[in-house]
C-alpha cells in the first residue's frame, strides 16, 4: 500500500521526462498508471467486504510519532476507488482534451502528484501524515487550478484557492497536534477507542474548531465557499477531478473519519448541521441563477457538499448511510456533468447555458451521458440518485420536530439542485439546434466514453443496488459508526412519505425548469449583493494587507543607509544596555592593570584630540591628516605593548591610506556639512551611547578569564614545527598559511579594481 | 593604562559611528577607518596587553617562555589591518569615480540606477 501511495510521486517526477522522450501525439498510455492503481484497490474489495481492514506502516520520524502508516477500511476504499477510478477516466479524457498542449507533460505530472497526495490523505492512519498529505493536495491543486498560467484570472483564483485551503491546513495542523497531545496517540485507528477521554478534555472544543475550519475551507462550506467557483478557471479535467470527486471531498472525508473519534456530541453535531444547511440552501439558490455551465456546476457542488456536512452533522446511522451513498452518487453524476461541460466548451467554444441547445443532434452519446447524469442528479426513480435522495429524506424525517424543518430545507435544496442539473445536463442537448452549431461533430471516443461510463454506473447502481450494497456501502458505514450496520439498499420502499417527498421534489423541480429561464437579467439581480459576500470581504482584507505591508516595508526599507544604521544600532544599544544594566555587575579589578606612564598618557591624549579633529574638522585635508595621526598613535601603542609587527604594518598601511586620500583629494567633492543640527545631535547622541556601551562591555570582558590553550600551542610549536622565531609571522605564513594566501588574493582583486577604476576612460555619454 | 585604552575604544567607536551616519561618502569612509581602528584595539586589549615582551622566541630558545604577549590577537589584527586597507583603497577610488560620473557624494542623491542618469 505504501508503494501504491508513493508511486504517484515518483511518476510525477518521471513523467515530464518520459513524455518528452516518447513524444507522440497520443498520451493515452499514461492512463495505465491510474488504471493499475484502480485495479489494485478494487482487488482489495473482497477483503473489505468481509469486514477486514488492511494496514501497512513504515516508520518515518519515529521520535515524533510520525509514520507513513496507511490503513484501508470501507471509507478509505470508497475514496481510493473514486480517486483512482475517476482519475483513470480523467487521464483518458485529458489525452484528447489537452491534445498537443505544450505543457501536457507537466499537466500529467501535476495530476499524478495530486492523485498520490489524495490517496495518501484518505489512507493515512497517522494524524500528522494526514496533515502532510492534506497540504500536498492544496499545493498540487494550486498548480492544477493555475495551469493556464498566462491568464491573470486563473493565477488569481489559484492563489485564492491556495490561501483558503492553506489557511485550513494551519487549522488542521493545530487541531491534530492538540488532538495528539490530548490523547497521547497519533494513530487514527487507535484514537476511536479514546473517544470518551478526548471529549471530556477541556481542549475538545479547540480541536473541534480547528477540524471544522479545516474541513470547511477544503470542502468549500459557507463562508469559505467562494474559492470553488473561482477555481473553475482551471481546465475542465481539473474541475472534474478536484471539484467533483476528490479534493473538495477531502473535508467531508476528514469529518467522516473523525466522526467516531470526535462525533456524537452536541458540539460536533450542532455546528455541522447549521453550516451544512446554510451552505446547501445558499449555494443551491445561487446555482439556479448562473449562466456559465461551470458556475452552475460549481455552486451545485458546493450545495452537495453542504448536504454531506449536514448529514454527517446529523450523525445518526441513517444519516451516515445517506452520506456514504450520496458521496458515491454525487461523484458519479457530477463528474459526468463536468466532463460533458468540457466537451461542450471544447466543441462549441461557449459555456453560456442560454445559448446552448439541441446538441443531441450532433453529439448523441454525450447527450445520453448528460441526460443520465441529470436524471441521477434529479433522483428520478430507478437511478442511483433516487436511492441517495430517499436516504437523505429518511435521515431527516426521523429526527422528530426539528426534522420537519430540516426536511424542508433538504427539499428546497434538492429542487434547486434538480433544476441546476437539468440546466447543465438536459438544456444544452434538447430543443432546436442553432445554425452556428450545425457543423459540430462528435469528439473522439476518449472524450465521450468516460462520461458515459460514469453516467451508466449511476443507473446500474440504481437498478441493482445490491451490487454496491454489501461490497462498498456497508463497510463505509461501519467505519463511521464502528458498528455492524443492518440495512439493505432498496430501490422500492413502498408508498410512504419519503416517496411523496421525492415526487414533490421532482415535480417542483421540473416545474421550475419550465418557468425559470436563465437570462442575464436574472443573473444580474441575483449577483447584486456580491459586495456583501465573504469573497469581497476576503479581497478587501487581502488588499488592506498588501497596502499595510507595503507601508511597513517602506518604513523600514526606506533606502537611506543612515536610517538602516540607526535602526540597527538603536536596537543593539537597547539590547546591550538592558543586559549590561540588569544582568551585569560592573567592577574593575585594578590590581591586574598595568601602570600609566607619562608618554603613554600623552599618546592617548594626542589620539583623542586627533579623533576629535577628524570628526569636527571643516577641511578635508585636516580630517585626513588627523586620521593619519590617529593611525600613527595607534602604531606607537602597538610598539609599547610588544607588537612590533603590528606597528610596522599599521605604519605602512596608514601612510598608504593617507597618501591615497591626498592623491585623489582634489578630485573629491567639497567637504560640506550636509545634515542639519538636529540630525547631528541625534547621531552624536546615538554614537556616544553606543561608544560608552562598547567601553563598558570591554571592561566587563576583560574580567573574563581567557583560556590560553591555543596560544601556548603556537608558543611551543612555532619553532619546532614552523622553524620560525617570530610567532606572529609563523602563524600567518605557516599555521594559517592558506588564509593568508586567500587574503593576498583579496588584496590583489582590490588592487585590480582600483587600477581599472583609475584607468577606465569615461564614455562620451557619461562625460556630459 | 587599560582604562585609558577602554575609553579610547569607546571614543573610536563613537567617532566612527557618527561619521558613517553622515550623508557624505568621504566621511563614511573615514568613519569606517575609525571603526576599524576601534575594533582592532578592542581585540588587542582583550588578548591582555603586556609590555616589552613581543612574541619572538629568543635566539637560543626553542619556544616562548615566561610572560609574553599573545600572538593570536596580533595575527588577527595584522590580517584585519591589511584587509581593511584593501577595502579602503577600493572605496576611496570608487567614491572618486562615482563623483566624477554623477557629480555628488551626497548619499541622498545617489538613489537612481544608472538607467535614470
């Protein structure tokens, strides 16, 4: 299983190269990779059906309790099958949809990367590993959404999606770390047994908030939903893959996975029901006013995700069963509709639903797929959607008084969704064919077969629910409830209130379809409150953030050397001053000091005066000459205190510097005082403070005992190993000879620079 | 004597910093030289100053014996002096050159790239 998950990463790494080598027009063979994974996972179906679970683990960072532990149960199996199954179809579809695109290799690599991250996410048995794969899906989806990187809107929506899902990632990490801390356990499969202790802990609400925000951002729940319609800028295969079946379901997966651990508590159920129902109704109503096919699908997807959150929030066995079934139902019909939309867009060049009609006459198989998907979406009897819808109503109805309200909300949502499904799946294909589209033809089979397969599955599962009943649905429910479910998926429940509700939904949906015609006017009316939407709030926040940070940056990175220096020095002075003032007792051990002789005192005085002249002189020559005096005095001090080599070096260097200065002196600008008095006082104060601090620091450091190990090593070995009597020289040319050589190189480079700057002739433009 | 040197170090640092905070490039270079001197003296002082005992092995001896000045700070300072000379020489010529091209050594006016000239 480890290999199955990680193979996607290796494939992603290798694919661009491989595709470059086998540069053929047909990239269909790439689909063999997801297909083999699909076959691998479907081969596990019998074992899961018998109630087994499979796991594999590989220690990664054992000291932190992080391992690449994978665990396959009913819930994971459903998701792995969706990921690899729909993945295969998307790979096939892409080979035609993006045929000849220059970045096709890259696209496949991103898709594999995403698929692998998604598989890791749904199989992870370690909460930290879960987080890592969660982030990987965010990152890889960023590349997929922003695939058309020459389009500004596309880049922007990729960034929005990344910021929102990335934000969720932070919350997830916090939640997981807190959970791990509370439970002292990082294995998801082991956490379920600790559920009571976790829920009794004071940190339980915190964990809940974190997990909720993570799930809501990923699964586009209100008020974080807006990144999903934006992400529709991605190529259609991406929308199909990410936004119908996989990534947006990651949040749902998270909630479902944690239901046995965190669920069955009013703090878990309440927020999920509220957010879920707001999202499902809000998005469903939005969906019916859209004109762009992909926008319709995006909003209906958000609504469907709302339904799922809502069902998980209800938390009863029936609701969880309904959620499990609905995940499958929705993936099947929504992926179909997305793929069909891609075909329509690809062939006609428009996605405006008000302009599309009659396409059945030119692309019948596509139409069949779309209509089947719309039927399943509508929940018309005999489709898999019918079973899904029945289960939802059953789950809401059995809740007592509150159930009636929730059932009402579910009915409204479903009516809108039915309408949206008809709009996307049926409207473009029936009616008269506009003359502009009469020349269209059926796209290659690799494009229309995948949606047809998905749509047919939706019907097959509807007519023969026993196919999926024990094999797939029961293990899903048992992994969410940790019990043995006792139910049977049936296509016919007899005449009861659920059936009535279903018929009511279908009736009003179809009525709505005939009454409400999509138009610009309605769209404008529905979107006039856009200014108040969470999306604009986030955009405002983003703008404010950018302007704040540019102000911040301009304040600190103002481009003036002296302000940088002032900032650095003031901060350093504060730190040093604080430490010296509070942490250090200042004392001087006078017994160790050497005496002051008269000539030394005179030298020091001369030096101090020279420094003073250097700083305050109004003339360049005086300043440079005083600087020379400082150097010479320094030289004398070296001489007094046993450093003849230093004295010689200082003497020659100082002389050279002064000569160099004087040589170019008349080519230098006038020696003016440029700053005003206030600035000078400020700088003077700062430098005095800093100088004083350095003095105090020096005094303190002098009290420290210095270990002389290295010194005595040199003292003993200078002659024995280096054959030299002047120890300083031996250190420089022998012990540290290589350093000295590099130093000479530096000097040579500086000399070259000086030489070339002096010799360089000005170009005519520069002379003016 | 150490006390005097400590004061001198503070003075050199203060003067150096005051000079590098000026707007004129020439003063900036002078400031750097003063700072360099201050740092050298700091290193020198921290190696414990010793009078009249240079780290040179006697003609008959094979190793330094008794009290002697620490050769390590001296080696460090020697390197520092030489390297800072490289820097100073280059900086002085650069300032001269820059002044020739753009006719100013006021840092506040040197805020354009060559394309804007």
